[in-house]
């Protein structure tokens, strides 16, 4: 057996993590949106690693914030 045991979250746990309803998580899974999942005894479970990968892929960067950081960095290095 693999020494690395992967942590799995239920749909209810993922809904709580994201502040969404369980039905929204279920619908997203049904249409193929969201992190990858596995079925364990008929229940959908989400590997935490895949949840984190999906969350990183969904990160939004505000162009104004990036420009501000660039200007601030330029001022401090001058």
C-alpha cells in the first residue's frame, strides 16, 4: 500500500470550504466543472491536492494591483 494517504473531502466539506451549497457543488461535478473527483462506494470525494490545484488555476489578478506593485517596487529600488 502507498505510504502517502491522500486526503479526500466530501461534497459537503467542499461546499463549506467554498461557501457554496452542496447542490451547486454537485451540479458543477455533473457538468464537468471544478476539481477532479473520485467515487468511493458511490460517494463523490475530492482529493485536496486537486482542489488546491483548481483553486490556484482560478486565481484572479487585478491588473491595477499588479501595476501598483510594479510602481512601488520600482520606487523602492531607485
